[in-house]
């Protein structure tokens, strides 16, 4: 599969979407920031020195999503029909998850807008709380799902690190594995098969 962000001479270009149809498109992205107990309590209770952490982060995320094409060089400028940033507080892990949902009626998707919105919301949480603790960790920023467009729907599913198929001899393992491998490959999961060793 070739890269469509480069021309024949290897120069970076914006993908030509002029012939694509306008369709409704939605993307949802999320990420988390791990904080200290002190920071988490300040976020929950609204006692951070800079004010309402999640309120400011919500607005920052939406503003950033709207300006994605100014930040990502080859992203198309889009008119979003809706953008929302929500938060989930995880007390057990001392973490805050930001979820950005972006929608548009357009010729290209809004995945980058959703990812940008979630990322900047988390960066804003860091900025609002860094006076208390600079050891906060932003991680796991990823696309949760997208809908619309030629490529269809996408749902993030984290694959297991590894798994094995085991059974007695002549039980049909090989036939089942032969059917399973193409399905795993379609999901981008790397596979390897190891045959039985002769005694």
C-alpha cells in the first residue's frame, strides 16, 4: 500500500479529496493523565490554584480540535458540526481520562480533530496542575472509533499480547488455525505458528 501524502517526486502533499462525496463523519478519541492524589483531589474539589481544571481543559480541547489543520501540516481544514470533550475520573488509578467526540459533514474524516482535542485537553490539565506536581504522565492517546467515509466504521480493540491454541492430536487444530490466521491479519495482529516437534 503506497503513501498518499507524497507525490511521485517524494514531496509532501495534501491528499486530493475533490472527487470524494460529502458524508456524515464521526470520530471519538481518548487519552489519560496520571496524577498524584493531591492533584486528583484538587481537580475534583475545584481547589487548584489556576481554577476549574476540567472546565478550562474542556474548552481548550474544543478550541484545539477546531484548529487542527493549523497544527497538523497535511490535515484538511474542516467545518465541524459538533465537538464535545468529556472527562472520567478514575479514583483507584489517580487518573483523568479525556474523551473527545468530533463530527462533520465532509469529504474526509475527523479522526485528527478528535485526537487533537483529547491531547490538548490533557495538556491543559497538566498546565493547570503543574505547580503542584510536574510528574504527571499523559498516555494511551488513541482513536476509539470512527464512522463514515469510504473506509467504513472502525472500533479500537486492544489485542492480547499473545495466545496459544492447544488440543490433542487429530482434533482439527490446524484447520481452525488456518481459518483464524487471516482474520487476525485483517485486524493488524502479527501471527506465527509453531508445529509439533517429533519425539
